[in-house]
């Protein structure tokens, strides 16, 4: 997915799933630590959301009750 369509998708998901700015802040602070992540599909749980990624790109956001695909990272 190209950067502009991916960003539009992520913004839609943030709005649809009512992801708060505090949750996005937690994601941003975690990403700044340059975490080691798997090459394929993976996800990271936060208190109110789940960030789903493929390699280096965040692909979508889920509500905490939804079921993510891939390997969970801490």
C-alpha cells in the first residue's frame, strides 16, 4: 500500500474505532524506542487498542476486544 492510501486508511480506523489521542501517544512513545519486531505480521496491545503491523508499517488499529493476526510483541 502506498503512503497516502495507507495514511487515509489509518485515519479512518482511528475515527471508526474511536482511538484516543492518549493511545496514539503511547504508540508513538513505544515506536521511538525502536523496538525489535518480526518480519511478518505482528501486533502490540495497548490499554484501549491494538496496533497491527506488517514488518515496519502500521496497517490498522483494532479495539482491545478484537482479535489480531500475527505474533504479539511486548
